[in-house]
C-alpha cells in the first residue's frame, strides 16, 4: 500500500494496489475491477464496493473467479473474521472483505443466500421456497436489505447489527400497539428481521405520478407515534452535526460558499425553537412513507423504523421537506413535487416554528450534499439549502401541535 490518505486511495486508481494486496493471500490478483458503490459518512469512515474479476498470480494454480470486495477506512478489530487489514508505511489502515462476509453484519450471508433464507422462513412457519432474491440496499458495516420472492409473497430481509436488529423488533411492537401501520414480521434471527410487504406504495412512487396525501394526514400519522418511543436512545440529527457536514462538503466544493450557507443555518438554529421532545420516526423521507391512495392518516404507513426514538417533530418534517426538495434534481419526472413541497411546508408551518423547519431542512440538504454525490448535485443541493434557509415564511406562529388543548364542542 502507498501512503495516500485511505479514503483517497479507495477512490482513485491506486485502489488496484489495495485489491491486489487483499487477494494476494489466496494466490489471486485483481485482473480487472469496477468501483461499484461509494458510501461516505462525513467525519467518519468511507467504504467502497468493488466488482472484481480475480485471476491467479503467476504459478499459483488458482481458478479465476468473480468477487465483490468491500474496502473501508473504518477502524475494525484486528481479529475480525474474514477481513484483510492492510497497513501503509504511514500507519493508515484499510480493511477489505469479500461479500457477504461483512464483519458487523453476521446475518448478511443468510439474507443473500436463497437456501439459507428459505430455511429460516420454513422454521418460522412461512413459505420456505425462495424463488428469486435480490439486494435492494447495502451500507457496509451498517445495514442491508434484500427482497425475496416466495409463494406467500415478497419477503424483505433487513440485516442490521445484532443489537440494532433487537431494537427494531421492539420498535415494531410499539408501533403496532399504537395502531401505526408497519409491515408484519415474518421471521427473525440475530441480526436479521424478515418482514412482509408494506401496504400501499412508497410516497416516492406516488409523487412521480403527481399524487400525494394531504399534509394533514402526514401530521396526524406523526402525532400517532407512540409516546413510549421517547424512552428509546436519542439520535443526533443533521442539525446537530452541521459542522461535520460543512467540513466534509468544503473538501469537495469551494470553501467560502459552503461556510456561508452553514453559518446562515447555524444562526437560525441558534434562535429558532425546535419544540418539545416527542416520538419521531428519525428518517422520514418519501421511500420510508407508504400510502395506499386513500385519504386520512390510516392510509399511511412507515418502514425502516429502526430510527424511531425521541426527537423534535420539526426534524421529521424537515427531513421530508429536504428530500422533497431534491427529488426533481434526481429525476425530471418529479417536476410537480416543488408545488407539493411548498404545500407541505405551509401546513407544517402551522405546527412547528417555520424558521426552525427551514433551517433544519437546509441542514439535511447539506448532509445529503456531503455524502459524495455527483459534484453537480452537491452544488445544486448547496444552492437549495441557501435558498431554503433564507426564504421568508409568511406563517403566523402558533403553539406547538403537542401543546394544543383539545375541547369538545
């Protein structure tokens, strides 16, 4: 390995040396490779997935093979099974493993192997034949989702760190007790929760067709989140990590504009009222909010609820507003979303501090821009954050939704 900074090493042509070094112990080298996915956590690790065609080192007598290797700058235990630790002369370390042997996700092998997943489903009394299996999402060391076709319908396997998976089961129970619609649990194992299909379709699909639930229905759904969730561990929000995201983004874009927007956001955050602590989803965006097309909060449901916990209502609303803001930059089919976003902001202004909402939505935009998207997207999202935090609200401040007194007429 060279002495290049680990993240830069994985993102540049010198990644060849990392892959060769990781394969050398098996008598292989990377004959060709493609950088498949980059997962950057600002201020933390960078992990990169590589599709590799491995060939034998001369004289090794090893058969060539196709591999998916993951390399990360995360600090992993020295004895992590299946992980090659490569240390440069400057002491910087990169760890590499072959998928699905993720050292933090021990159930990933089960979730990506039809026979093993089918066995788990049969043991739980579900249809045990997996006829098709695909990876929907994978964030190294953190989470993965696979979807399986079975005679009983689709099954979604959520792979998490074992302690997080146990917490997901508890959160699902809390939500069901509160009559908040979430997918049914079909099977579980350490580090793995298998869910049935959610009802309806993701809000993102509806938005592409120009349809959306009434903002009031979304607000009512959030009000229905169980108060017991406030006893769960709290998570830091993008607003809490503003400096970290600004630092990361300033390494990719000109420093001065990034710092100026971050300073504007910080100034508003310092004065705006976030409201009381309530139960929050924690990652409310159009892929996690499902809708069956009917009116009312009962037509809405949630997925990816492992983030459920205490927070401020304004942060859930800001997260959704920020993701609505970026959708048209990702696909022109979302051209009707800006008007829907503005209607959502106007409705949200009646229940949370409008300035807090815009500043926290801008912080989410900065977090998205800092996650190493294409440079043109990072620039656009920075501009959108600038516009949002400086956009005046015409709303009249009202008491927070949770403080309103309900009276019978």
